[in-house]
């Protein structure tokens, strides 16, 4: 069964450094998402992306965050200047499309654990 | 923002017992989803519910989309040790973002 894949599985970064988290969504999916899960807490929405632009973003997704679809397969999340409180699991998700398939569920990757020192 | 209240927060049950957990919201959702998360992994979809009142089964799992579209429950029958994990409900709105509940941690004693 097709999967959402994320790399790296674990990223350790010094505070203030830039970090890029990478995702390869399921190949025929066109709607992409990033979510965050702080240790022991619930999963929180960050941003959704469709047709090469951001569709929605949460309050968490401030100017330090950006997303990009650099080519036909990758979807990245960049944090420009990391803070201690950015330490969390970051999950990428994708779903097939809007329109008649708009109710199709999102499929999640296994996440990248980001540790800020 | 939208909030989902999920209960119970944790359950410790004997193998073979049935389990029930639920989520309630002050907002209406178009779709309700139930995910399971194992340690170190991402949420895995268990059941998706698309219509108010819908009752859907997936093996030993049964879930219902509340008639008001503001609640959902998940039942697991005859629990087994591999059912251990954290179960999350999630509501999807017209904008397609998911709002997650706080999770129910399930522990099964053999």
C-alpha cells in the first residue's frame, strides 16, 4: 500500500539554526499537510498546501515556518531559526484531492522527531 | 479554535474485554476519523465516517458519526494485546484541516 515517507526520522539541531524536514506524499495525492505533536500532547495542525500554495495555516505557523513543493515528489517544512519549543514530532500527511474526493481521509507519515538543543 | 474533547484519557483493561471511547465537539464536522498511534509512529487511519448517523465497522472496531455531527464513538470488541496504543479522534471541516482529540491511551493486560 502506498505510504507517506518522511526524512530524517530524527533531527537534532542547535537552537537558532535552520532545519528542513522532508516528506514524499503518496504519488497521486495533491493535498498536503504538516502537523506537530509535542511529546505527550495531541496532534496539532500547522499548514495545508494545495495547487502550489498554502490553503490554511494555524497560529503556530508563524513567519519562522515555510513550506515548499520544490519538485514533483517532495514537500518540505522549513523552520528558519529554531527555538527550544519547536522540539516535537512533525508529521506530514496527504490526501487525494478536493472535489468529489474531498471527504477522503488524510494519510500520515511516521514523522520526524525534531530535538532542539 | 475548534476543540475536541476525547474520553477517557486512558484505559487499562483485561484482554477480551470490550472498549468504548468517545469524542464531543462544540462545532460541526463534515467527517469524523479515528486513528491509532503506536510509539514512534504516525497516526494510522482506522475508520472514516462521512454521514451523520453513519455506523461503520472495521473488523473488531465499530464507530458511529453522531446525528448532530458533533460527536463520535469508537468501540473495540474482544480486545487483544496488539490493541495497545493511543487512539485519536479527528474532525475534518470544510477547509480540510484536521482537529484532533487529546487521545485515549489503551493498555491491555494479557
